[in-house]
């Protein structure tokens, strides 16, 4: 298996570079692609249903062909994994709703801020209770200052935006703390967890798409005069691209975790956010103000220092 081979010997440097660049390409563009997808096709639950269905199919096919090790569906594991899937769905659903009502930078600030609660949770719940170092505390304070300045600079965001961002913040914290704790009690491969997550998430997402009548919402959106010029080919391309990039993040994220240290993985993650900010700034007008961007960079600096000293 691929994972076992990587553990037996260090991968060649050229392979590591390829994995890093591929992961950065997928990860740095995913937020922007999802933002574009939900603007062109305002049916977030259906979009997530498509993404999870394609990812589940890809992992299942890879497992059947013997390229990766995937746990088969078992009733006992489905029961044990049930709450994990609920948290996963809440996390991705509130994420795409936050993107629908706010900008990419606001979601990045939210992601960076979760490190504060996660640090506290690790300290109180998941570790021996040793006090965080002064460097860790200082990095978290810097993150908070950057976030406060960002909120002050971006006063024009709607109430719905902050509502969904707040819900995403809570969902991500539960996801990071609860999933980190519960996955150790359910023995599965990394690909197996991804398969269970995506396959089981399809059903609540399909239910959400039906009960929220997203089909009617899409019809009403395209009935508006200013939206009638939107190309159906462009919409289809962006939706397919979001599914492909979602697979890329899962695949290259798995390979990257196997090929580099946890610290290196965190560094790559922070670089991705900076790349996302620059891409988002130059491709369209749906971005933060200059003051907001400056505050966001300060927030990211705090997040980078936290990843270094934690």
C-alpha cells in the first residue's frame, strides 16, 4: 500500500516537492472555488452533496483497485462514526454558508481564531494540563488582536454573515476537539475515515437540499434579470472543479501528512492561506478592504507563531 511504503522509507525530494505544490494548489484555491460555486449556483447543500458523493466514489474506487486501504462499510463502525459525521456535516455546511454570506478573508480569520479555543481544549481536556508557554500565549494574543482589528475594519458585513461565521467557528471547534478525541476509539485507516465521512454525509446533505427547497431557490436566482447572462457552462465547470479539487485536498493532504512532519504541514497550511488571500484579492471584487487585509495578515502571523511554538 502507498501509506505503508511511505512509512518504510523517506520519499524522494522530487516527490515531496510535487506533493507539497499539488496540495498547496488545491488547498489555496478551494475556498475561492466554493465561493464562486455558491455565487453561481446558490444551492449550498446540493453542492456539498455532489462534493461528498464524488469524494466517496473516488475513495471507494481506489480501495477496490488496491491503490489505497479503505475500511468496508460495517454497521458497528457506522454506529460508532455517526456523531463524527454529524459534526463533519455541520462543519462543511456552516463553512459554505459563511462563504455565501461573507468573503473568503472573514472565513480565514474564523479558521485562525479557532486555534485559541483548541489550545485551551488541548490544555484542559486532551493533555496532562501543563500550562501553555509564554510564546504560545503571546501568539494567541496576537491572533486575537488581528481578529478584533479585522472585525472593526469590516463593519459593512451583513448580520447573516457574522451569524454563519459564528456558527462555523463553533462547528470547527467541536470538529477539531471532538474528532481528535473520538477517532482514536474507532480503529480505521485515514482513507477509511474519509470514505465513511463522505459517504455517510451524503444523506443528511441530500435531506437539507430537499427540505430547504434549493431547487426553487436556484430557479428564482436565475429568473432575476441581472443573473440571466450567467453561463451554464461556466457554472457546470466551477461545480465540477470544486469536486475535483475536493478530491485533490483529500488525496494530497494524506500523502503530505505521510511525507513531512506535523510542523512542516502547519507551515504549508499557513502559506496556503496567504496564497488564497492574494488570489482572492486579484481575481474579483469580493474581498476585504486594505485595512481588513492588513489585520488578517496580523492574525495569520499569530497563527503561524502558534503553530511554531505549540
